[in-house]
C-alpha cells in the first residue's frame, strides 16, 4: 500500500527521527522517503497520482499502438528536476534489463536515490 500526500502536508523526517537513527546505527544508505506509505491500492488511486503529476510537473498521457504511457515535458514549469530523475531511473532500469547490474543493485539504487 502506498499513501500519497501533497507536498504541503508531507512529513519530512527530522534529523533525530527513527530513519536517521537507523541510518547511523546500521550504516544503511537509503532515502527516508523510500519508507513512505503512499496509499496507492487501486488503478484509480494510481490515476490520481498521475493527475497530480500532470498538475504539478507537466506530465501527460500518450497512447498509441505501442500502448499507453506517461511522459514528462521538461519545458513545463517545475518539471526539469523530475525529467532528470526519470531519465536517471530509465538508465538504471535499462542497465538492469540488460544484465549489467543485478536486481539487488537496482533495488539498492532505488532505495538510495536522492534525485541529485
């Protein structure tokens, strides 16, 4: 289950949060946001997330004979960082799909992704 909050109401872990203590004690490398439950349980919930991406980041649906997908318009206001992040994700996914990295390495990358 994934729970989505608007940026205005999102909880940001504090320095002394449980996540920070876990990271320090066990030396895990992960983004605390990876532990967030966004409440996406149905296709309708997922569509609501996509609607929010459209409104906030210029994402838009594209459908053709190859299927349906969501694309990010890098020229849309606020979309530049998301465009860069999605491109990084696509590159890592391609490396995993080609066998260059393992599934575990791919999951580690996703858990530690900071968007930088």
